[in-house]
C-alpha cells in the first residue's frame, strides 16, 4: 500500500460540499486500488475525522476578493515544512482554489515525490472571469505567470473536460505530455435504490433544477418567464429548484410562485438529491455561453444522465451538450430566449403526456463503465502508479 497526501481546500462536511465531492469519493475508494490517502483541508469548525487534518486560514476575508485561500496556502506551507517524516509517495492537490497548489508543489519538490494537480475548473483560462476589477486584473497579469510556474513543477495536470484539455495543451505545448483527461462522474450507490416518478395521468408534470443560480452567468429569470408562458399555453408543468441560493434569487423564485408554479427547496445532500432527480418527470440544465474556448460540463449532467429522465437543455454547443446528445435518448434543447424555452417546455410536456418517456431509459455501459466514480478512481490510481514508477517530473 502506497501513501498519497490529498490537499483539498474544500472537503465534506462543510461549505463547498459540491466542490469537495470529487476528492471525497477518490479518498473513499483509492485504498481498493493500492493507495492510502491522508487529507489536509480547510478548518471550518467540522468534527474530527480519521485521516483528515483541518487547518485554519490566516486571512478569513471575502471582500474585496476571496482571500481565505491565500492565508490557508500559507498555513499549509508552514504545516508541510514542520511535519516530521514526510511519509507520502505522491502529493495530489484539488483546484480551485489555486494558491495551495503552489505550496503543495514546493513540498513535493522538496521531498522528491510526484505532484498531481487536478483542475476541476480552469485557472488563467477560466471562461467565466466574473467579479471585481481587482479580480480581472489578477486574471490578466498575475494568474498566467503563477500557472506557468505551477505547471513547470507538476508531474501530471488533470483536466475534466475535452475542451479544457485542448485549451491547456494549446496554451502550454511544452507540457502536453504532463496533461490528461479525467472527467467528473456520478456515484452508482446513490442511484441504485432510487425510484422513478409516480405514474398518474391526472397530475402535473414536475420538473427539477438541481444547483445554484448566480454562478457562471446563470439566472432563473428567463426560465421562470418561459415556464409561466408555457403554463399560459395550457402546459400543466411545475418546477422545483433545489440548492443553496442567494437571497435575491430566492426572492425572484418566490415572485414567480403563482404564475410559474415554482418552489424553492434548500440544499440537500447528494443521496437525497439523487433520489429527487430520479423521481422527477423531467430535469432542467442551464449553462451560459462562455467568453473562451473552454465549455464546462456541469457536475449535475452526469447525475441527470444516470437517472435516465428527460432533460431540457438550455446551453450553447460544447462539451456539455455533446455529452448529453451522446448518452441521453430523451432531451429537448433550446436557446436561452424566453419563447424558445417555452416552445421546448411545451414539446417536452407533450412528449411526457404521450407517455414517450415511460420505461427504462438509463444509459448503457459506454456511460456507466467510464463515468461511474469507482471507474474514475481506478483511472486516477493508474496515473499514480505510473508516476511513482517514473519518479517526479
């Protein structure tokens, strides 16, 4: 059994649970493939966990910019230098955020072990560079320099979408051999006992949107207006929006409660979310167009596809849409225009009323054999094995 240090700023339980799920599953399953993980994460007041070290940040501030990760990276650097008997064969670091990757790189280099950096989202090539003027300046002048420095010390950079892999290979051709594709996925255990929707011709078609609005340019306003329009055309549809939302988004949802028959449900854990996804008559996926060549694939896309439920897809062409088109037999696509979305909702509703979505529509082995998280963990362990055999870059 070899040992790997998992540097994961967000690690369940606590804030950022969605971003920590990837690391949490890897940690849970890696021992099956010959790797024993130890985790170091941000201290958010969680209870003690075996194998998890929680460190505080010296800069717990979010204004005018989210600087908590910078203070945490400094504490991590001090902790790594002070830890007696390093004892790990490899260091893995999950990003974003990104400052801790530099601390992890220094430690891996100092101890002569490989470094694996997992970019769940792009750093300097982030297609959604929203925020303050300070943040935009950092993206333009500082982050590209730090990213190139990091890649120079990285044994393997993992990218989770095909377009991200292409973009980073184009931006850093000298490091192409150090890059690999490892997508997000879903947990089969969460879906194995799920039940489908109740069959009742007299009831409304109930749709579900899982996740937060207000990130990556996503707003529910046009969707809610489209839902109200579809209902005015005679479509008996209702929508549940499940996930943590800002106060203004909740106010917007509540404002449409009567005309659009929409309700807000606060954040639930992954197991319950999987059950709600399977029990819905249809699912809604919204993705804003990006300013760059990288198109993200929403984490919920894999869960939506595993459920086999029909999907309303409001997204530009790219990795997300391509994945759905390849593995779903029941979807309707639309632009983000209100009337286009209302038309797509009406098509979805008519197909549902005609019982077109009845029966088992779960994806086949081409999907389940690659995107199930245990299969992804096997791939990750294979990368670890190869790197330890080769030694650090």
